[in-house]
RNA sequence: UGGGGUGUCGCCAAGCGGUAAGGCACGGGAUUUUGAUUCCCGCAUUCGUAGGUUCAAAUCCUGCCACCCCAG
C-alpha cells in the first residue's frame, strides 16, 4: 500500500482531498503546517482552531496526523521578500512564493521523510506525470477555482510524487462530499486573504512592519487632489480607499494609476481609466513547467493577475527573462504580480512582472 | 466700504411652493488562498442662521452670518 502525506489546512478542500485518497486505497497521513505564529487577544494561537478541525477530520477518517512548524522558514523565505516588495512600491504575491518556498519545499521534504511515497494538497489543479519523464501542471476542471496561478513557480523536482485529488472536482462537488461524509469542515467558509496570515486589516498589519510616509496625491496633470497615507498602501488600478470625493461637474471615480517613490507621490485618474492600460511587460524570474526554456518568441495565453481570464500574448525571451506583448491592452498590470502562461489545459509556468510598458 | 454672486450629506450636485434626485467618498456584505477590480446594500425628518407669509417652503419675503468676484 502506498503512503501519501496530505497537507491539511483545516479547510474543506484539503479535508476532502484526504478523504478521497483514503477511499482510493492509500495509506493516508494528515500533516498540518504552522507558518505564522500569532496569538489573539485571549492568548490563544489563531491556528489552534484550524488544527482542531484537522484533528476532527483525521479522526473521522481514521488516519494519523501530525503538525509541523515552518514559521521560521516562512518568515525568512516568504515574508521578508513580501515586505521588501512593498517597501519597493510593488504589489507582491506571497502565496506564489509560499508554494515554491514552503509547501513544495521544506514541507514536501518533511513529508517524504515520514516515509511517504506521495504528497498531496487540496489545490484546485491537476498534474500529469507523463511517460516522457516530465511533470505537467494542469488547470482545474473547475475554471472558477483554478489555482495554477499560485503554482507557477514550482519546479519539476518539486512536482515529483505530487498528487492533486481535486483536479476534476467542481467546488460544489467538494462541498457535497464533505457534507455527505459529515466532515467537520463541510460548512467552513472558504479562507481568503494571505495564506497563513489570514484576513485582517491590511493597512494596520503592514504598518506594524513598515514605516508609512504620507504624501501628496496628484492627477496626471499635476493638480493636487488629496493626501495618501503611504505609497505601500496602494496598488495600481485601486479605487477604494483613496478617499477622494466628487469633482466639480464630473461624476467618475478615482483610480490609482502610478506611484512615484522617489518623490513620494501617488498619481490618480478621475473617470478616465485609459492610463491604466498597458501594451506589454517585462517578466523576470521565469520558471517553466514541463517545457524547456523557450529560446524564440511564441504565442500563448496568460494571466497577469489571479482570477483574470486568460489573455492572448506573445512571449519574447530575453537575456534574463521575457518581454510579454499583449494582443489587447491590459488594465492595471502591476509590478510584483506574476505573469502566468498557459497552453490550453497546461500551465507552462510564469515569472514576476518587473516592469510595465504603457 | 459700495455693487454683484453663492450658501442643500465629508466632496461634487439636482431641486425654483407640495413635502430632499444622482454621482463620488465612506460603512457593511457578496466574490476571492495577493492590499484590488466588479457586484449588492446602507448613507441629510433636513436644505448657512433667525424670523415672517402660506393648508403646505430648500424653494417666496425680511434681518443676520459666511465665503467668492468686481469696484476702491
């Protein structure tokens, strides 16, 4: 009997993943991972209730479970970079790094050290361990939940021995299974927010780690229209939170269109969103999944932000990355986010958006 | 100080005698394993202020106050 270690977060998805593997005849072990240590007002660790759910589910499934602490690794390999990016005025995506640096890194190694033949997660995506020796990352059947965007940085060695039990299941089906089997996590609300840090007042959270410097908000014409609370608190394309009211004679909304770190100025546009549209971007830190690094230009589809529909692009490899030319101008492409490439059902990998060309 | 104009929600802004539109902002929610975007809901018993006319006023009249513009 093959042994598989399932990364369990205490949510429905990983619970059902464990359940399915158990039904498929694997020797299943649940592994809960603590990546962020913080106590709430009453002194209780905020991850305790999640681990409690993991225990309930594992008990019901009659499988052993363990807990590991990767808080130190998370802090050094994900969170630090996250803060550096904000300090640089960019908009990082820590969850992409969390997968490469933690879940498919130390976590995977630890799981295998337990004697596992496979490791599995509750990600909505699929994998094809092809006879050609390559591991192809596939989009989830449930397009609305597909999470390959967050896995664009995982490497071939990291994908070895990996199973994604939820590949073909719509979210509703996962819920249905959980309810049908009486899993404690069946009705649990989907988690959102930065994984392992969770939902919280983002501004206050960031301010605990980075100094904020307020400054002027200007229009592209140079008119002063307000004051910002620190450039790190804004992202390109953002509307809410800018705190600027009506403008004489016009009824549009204000959008963040540019950040000038050197002068600590936030630029906004009223009504007109055209300044947000760009024609290409430079991507670095490329990781290719299941294909050799391209040497010549090719066309494919790409997501420039999670939950965006795929867009047609041309990828032109360069010395240290690629120029990605958009077939149609794209709105609010943001430095620090990832450009993730697709070829039909396959996710080809991706890289960090380093510079946007308007 | 003369002459003119304006004062309606934090910001724009309708209304012009019949019992306070709308937009933005803001708050809440839905969606979402990245602060967004998008969507839904909420948001002035009150119209600078004090009186008066009227069945009825933010809308008419009068005093006062504030601000703006032109004169000087």
